[in-house]
């Protein structure tokens, strides 16, 4: 064995540990880019059509040789931070927008350096307490009882999956009874739930789609009737999934009525509030979400309504013990870590073991900005959506969807002649080509409609006025070009 070889390798491997001066160089390059990104954001397009494939990134494969931090930053600045949608922009009004609080980015920076192990209490009691404090705060926000618990996940999809697995085990579903189990949901439920049923191994259960009312909310009487029919047919109603803020139109299912039905029939009651849950902070919106506190599990997405950068969802379960039943495992090499008497460890209520200490990216912003700032921002988004609705409603030719329950508005323009779907598709294309704001579209009752979803913390009144102006302008242009082609 040659010590020479070890020393040689040590010299090379030490490149992985930059000195204080080198750290400053790396940090400066990244900070310089992110600062100009923030400073220039408002003057840049919110949506820039992306080339089919990006040759610059592909032409720079991972290789043995190092490149400079400046070259690396340039590569990403040019190939990533210019193209596609800019979700950090206040002019992002598509899908369900995110945001990206600056304070949260610094929490990520911090926890990536200290790399504290937040998976088990033994490894870092404080980190687990930070996460558990957040979970308890959110259980209280949802109106859940003391024995409720939850988990911080990477996003809403994994949070929903975690709830489905918990519900599966809590209700004793397995291969012998799965085909008799019934799931009730609406056609507007987020597609990640269907994915979750598949991953959780319960896709063979019967699925009933409950009809929607005129405002795209699940009809409670249809739910009641379908459950009764299934019971008559010897099936076993298992779970009902309600949405508190559908992705398509922002509708809130009748949560309290569904709670009654779920209770009477012994169903697991899951509420996907990935979009709408954060609005529990607004006293004015809370009554619309009444009944959420009676659910067995609920999902909220702080990387939407709490404006955290992508990578944070939350699942909460009324009876925390149900989560432990579904996820606690032990192993010999974990024997030092098994004392969970003081605090429940994330690893015992989640598919994850080693994980990002993601709690700090929510804790730090909540602490340094205070809840009042979040509450005001959410209230502002609600009012902006209503303002947008009222203003566009006054413009002749626009057909509006329902008055917004939360912060999603959908609409279409009805031209005097020609196919409305074709016209609105063209309108959508023109808005995308323009790129100043980003809106998205969907199909509601076979109608092509355009949506405005207000949820980025950077969206303010000026953005909504600009959006209204762009809509008027693009409609006029399309109408004119129609005339000239006729
Ligand atoms: C966004 C969303 C999801 C999926 O969450 P991700 O964080 O994108 O994984 C699920 N349900 C609803 C209602 C959503 O808006």
C-alpha cells in the first residue's frame, strides 16, 4: 500500500473543498447573476418560447475537466434562466403559480451548508422540532385536533400519495378486498391523485365520478346516491376525495356536506387543498373552506400559496397514528435512533429517510416576515382576482366563468362570427407570443377557455391592469385580421 497514492488523491479531492477566497468567488458569481435576474425581471418577458432542444446544455456534457464558475453560471443563465415560463415573475398567471421568496432561498443555502440531518429526532432534535412546529401550526390552521400529525414533502403530488397510502392502511385495504373498494371523486380532481392510486397499489378499486354543479363543485346528493347504490351492490365505499380549489377553475367542493356523508358511511375523507389550503389564513375566505377540519387527511402546497420556492408540499392527517402505521419501519443499523418518545421523526411518517431539511425554507420566511404579511398577500390575490373578473366582465364580447371563489378566473371571447374555440386558441397563442404576461388555458364543458390564476406574491394591481390591456389589444388585433382576411 502506497501512502504516496493516498496523498496524491487527497490533493485532487481537496478541489471539492474551496478555500474561503474561492468560496467568495463562487458565491459572488451566483449572487451577481441572481441579483440581475431579480432586478431585470420586470422588464423581461414572462414567457419566452423555448427552442425544441437546447444545444448549449447538450453540447456541454458532464466531463472530467472542471470549468470556471463564470462559464457554468453563463451556461445556466443563458440556457435555463431565459427560456420558457418565468414562475418567479408576478406576471405569471398560468396554471397554479408558485413564487419563490428570497428569504426561503437563503434558508436553503444555509441548510445546504450545515447539512443537518432532519430525518430522525436523534440525529438533530432541533431540525425535527422546526419541522414539527410547522406541522402543528398547520394542523391548527386547518382546525385539526391535537392528535393530528403530518409531513413536509417535496410537493403536493407526494403529499397526496402519502395521504392515499395512509388511508389504504388505515382502512385495511389489500389484495383480498381491493376490487370491492370504491373511491369517489370529481372529474376536476388533480391528476396526481390517479397517479397516487396507481403507485399505492389501489388502482384496481372502483372509481366513481361524481357529477358537478353549475359552478364545478361536486354534487353532494349524487355522492350520497352513488354510495348507497354501491352499498346495495355489496361494494365497500373506501374514500372520497374533495378539492379545495380545483386546478382548472378554483372551485371548492361542498366540504361540510361531504364530511357528513363520509362520516355517515365510514369513508376516509381526503381533501386536496394543494391550491386553496393556504387561504385558511384569510379570515374572509375561511368560511368557504368550512368542513376541511372534518377531513381525515388534507394536502396543502406551501410552494404555491405560501410563496415558497418549488419543493415544499404538506400532508396532514387527523389521526397521526395512522401515518405511523403506514410508514414506520425499523432496522438494526437504526437502533440508536429509535427513541421517538419526545418528537415524532419525519422518517416514521414518510417514505423518505434521508431528506432535505426543508422545514427551514418555510420557517425562516414565516418568522422574519410574520404571518400578517402572508395574510395580506393572500387577501390581495383574492381581491385582484375579483377586480380582474369585474373589469373583464365590463368588456364587451367576453364570456366569464363563475365569480372566483378563490383566485382563479376563466373566460373566453365570443366573436360575432366564426368558431369561439378557434378564436380563443388563437387568442391564447397571441398572448403567449407577446409574452409580457403568462396565462394558460383549459377546456371546460368542451369549451376552450383562458385562465388567470393570481397567486405569485409579486402580482399586484399593475399586473392585472396590464393583463386587461393585453387582452383588449389582442382581441382587437385578431378581429381586425379576421376582417381583412374575409
Ligand atoms: C398543484 C396541485 C397538485 C400537485 O401538486 P405538486 O406540488 O405540483 O406536486 C395537486 N392538487 C392540486 C389541487 C394542485 O393545485
